[in-house]
């Protein structure tokens, strides 16, 4: 596998991990998929705040890992461009 192919895989994986972190944080903040969209079934501010606070650390870890993979893949792609083909 060439450096360029590895770089593409790392960038794609990094983007997927960042998306996983964002969707996980959003789902935790929303309280899961809505079953009945009625005003009477709403969550209180305190419930949403607690859910968002408890989901923040996993979000930061996932997003940080995804960003690290993405940046490492971009650096590897830059190094692959500098190498002569052959």
C-alpha cells in the first residue's frame, strides 16, 4: 500500500471518527431519537444540560482522536507528494 493510499485512509477514518463524536454528542443532548414531538413531552433545561455535560468528555476524546488521524493523514499525504515516484 502506498503512502498516498494510507494517507487517504487516515483522512477518511479521521473524518468518520469526528462525525461519530458529533453525532454521539448530539444524540446525548437530544436524549435519543424523538418518539413523540409534542410540547408536553419536552425535556427540561436541567435534563438537557446534564446530558450535554456528561457527553462532553467522550465528544472531546472522539473529536480529538479524529482530528489527530486527519492531521497525520494530511501530513503523510504531503510527504508522499515530496517523494519522487518510482
